[in-house]
C-alpha cells in the first residue's frame, strides 16, 4: 500500500504493567487494521495485538486506522 503509516508498537504503559496500582481490566482500545482485519483492538500484557471482541491474536503489522 502506498503512503502506509508506520506500524504501531504494542507496549503496555508503565502504569498498566504494575498490577498493584491499577485494575487488570484497564485496557486501551484502538481502531486498527492489519492483514485481514480492520476494527477495534487492544494490546495484551504479553505485547500482542488482539481483536477487541473475540480476543483472537492479530498477526502481521498493525496500523492505526484513520
């Protein structure tokens, strides 16, 4: 694809990685697209992108959908 934005890195914010300080249910959602997927997704604690609705793992590069 031409003029494709850089891929998003999946990194947990430092506040979220400390379970004693925050709820484990705090998740930040993004509108993204990747190979065969376009929709809401989140970054899990293992650093993988996951579909917001069925929690399946997204493979390949993940781009912010605008």
